[in-house]
C-alpha cells in the first residue's frame, strides 16, 4: 500500500511539474481564408518587408510583440522594449499582441512573399505572410511574458 501511495504522489507531482512549465507558446497558423472566417475580415493592414521581420528575430528571445499604434507598425522584444521602428512613442498601456518567435519562424518558412502584413481585424491583430495568417497570440498587457 505504501509503495502505491508513493507512486501516485510522485506521478501527480511530475504531472503538475510538466503542466506548469515555463514554456508558453503563443500563436497558431491558419490559412488566410480560415482566419477571415474565425477572426473576421481585415479592417486595416500595414506592410513591412519580410527581410526586416527576419532580422528582428535576432533581437528578441522566445516572444515578439506586434502592435499598430497610430496606424503604424510597432514591434517590441520579449521584454517590451522597442525594436521597430528605431523611434516610436509607446505608452505602458498600449496593447500589443505577443507571439512565439518559433511560430513566426514557421509562418515565414511557409511562403516566398517579400512582404509581411500586420493586420487589424475587429478584435484581434494578425500577422500574415503569403497565404497564411498567424493568430491566437495573447494581449500584453496583461500577459507580457
């Protein structure tokens, strides 16, 4: 009886440890038509060269944050520090959408376009490349890690 009890306790603790790990994964890739159906049509879109987005991946770790502030693209690193453009005014209460850089890399590997589109939909901000759209990021604030 004692061995079974210990095995159960160890199993539960191991399961809790694995499920509460610090790795969070933000974002999922959809086709553009799926994104339109699930998240609504694009209201406003701004272009950024794909080459620029690829270079920004080297300036952040784990996550990257996208926002449209005054109808301009603003991109922050995982510490909420400005990485694009070089100068922009942002406030602590400006809302950005957090995506895992692994998902962004996957998005960029699924096409050959020269342009990435940062898109405002009715309630969400999407990032599209070619025929694919990255969505289901999280809002920062409140979740900024």
